[in-house]
C-alpha cells in the first residue's frame, strides 16, 4: 500500500492482554521480541519505547548494565529493519510516584523522577534517538488544596531544564492529557505544553505530541490541536486513535468512531507536509473481545485508514472548496466533504 512518504510507529503496549480495571487479562502475553515481527508485517517503521520496555527493571541496574541492554536492543531493531522513534520515562507506576513525579510533594519522589528521567535519556541515546516523550501522567492533583499549582508548574520547568542540560542533543516532546490517572492534570492541552516549553532554558528543543483521544477528553478537536502546534513549528510527534465521547481514555482504532474527525486530522497533517517533520504514531488498543490470534487488526486498520484518508485529502477538489468558501456557502461545502468521504 502506498505510504506517501509517511513513516509509522507504535509501542509494544499496543499489543496487549486486554485487562481492564474491571477484569483480568483475556489474551496471553507476547514477548517484546515476538511483537517485533508484527511491525514489518503490518508496514510499520519504528518502535515507541518506555524506558523499561527497552531495559526492564532498570532501577535495579548499574549505568553500565543499562547501557549494554539498550545497545543490544538497538542492534535487534536494526536486524528487524526498525528504528526507535522515542523513549519515554515511565514515571507513574513506581510506589514513590503515587502523589506525582516531578510535582510530588515528597522531595524523595521528585529526586527519583529526575534520576529516572536521566536514565531514560541515556537509553534513548543508546537506541539512536534524541527524542524523549514526557507524558506527565501523575503531574496533577485529586483536590486543589493538596498542591500549589504555581510551584508545581515551576517544578515541571526545572525538570525539563535538568534534562536539556543533561543531554545537549536531547529533544523533549510534552504529551498533554486533561485527566486520568489524575482528576486534574497541570498540562491538559497543546497550549499548556507549548507555554511550558517556552519557559525552559532552550525552547528550541521542546515541542509537543498530540494524542487524538486526549484532545477529545479536553473537549477539543484533535485537528485544531494539531494545527495550533504546527503553527509554531512544534508538532514533533502524534498519537492517533479515536475516542467515543468524554469518557475514559479508550484508544480506539483511528477513524473507528468519527471518520470525519479523522479525515481532518489527516488533512491538516498532509497539507503541512508532516511526513517531513515526524512519524505517524499510533496509540490504539484491541477490543477486549478480540481473540488472541486476531489482536493486531486494530493496528492494521488504523494505518490503512490513515493512508486511505491521505488519498481522500489529496483528491479533494481544492478549487471547489475555495469557491464555496468565497461564496460563504458552507452548507454546500459540508455536502461536498460528506460526498467526498462517501466516495461520491
């Protein structure tokens, strides 16, 4: 299938066992090495990593051991025709991060988060990528009075400054989300992420990652969030998926819920030549009901939907669109888009 110059990635957590807060796993675990075969089989180019995806139990290892394990993974990726897109420090599962990581009230927890993030930067370097994603999962609060939001924001800036100073080639992308696991997150939108980056010591190395479901959870349109970041030259990564309303983070297959919303995400990416900027990352979950031997179709479906929508975007009659905009005939424009998506 024609890829139009785009490169695609997903993380190993996208092939998962199907456990949820209300029930156990329904599919057997698959090793990371076993999952690698799926990448090329489905047409993907790169792997998204959490730090402990590449180096399990890294908190128990020496720097030399971490370096050796990450370097081995880089060779494994090369052997499979893959690269690493980014590394993200997992700062939300350790007992010390119950009350936050960089913004924890406990100084010991904050120090752990800083140390863990430095290890993630080391792993990224060994994997051959200079991109780090910060999903600030527990940087927020369950009740307003429990934390000082001004101080917490300053702590986030200090943490990013520490990482920028630690590795002079590191680029950081902030992945906003308005809630879950925290009730109220400090960095809920693209605008918050961009503003935070501008307060750091080197804003040129801080960008943002847009996730479709996170934008919907914030009550925003993902294509507008994409456009806002693109306008500042700061959209360096995306996590495309879909979301059925203002619920928990569902990570449905891209385009599965709202095809027009998906079309507009592809349209704004393609019109701004995103294939020259970054990879198209997917963050999608298989339905819990999906049998184990069919539990990668959500990835196939999402990639193919993106590419089909690229074709729909590029074949759109731009002259007709411009004429209708000039005439302010938005009803006819609405009909034109609907017909185009329906294949008429």
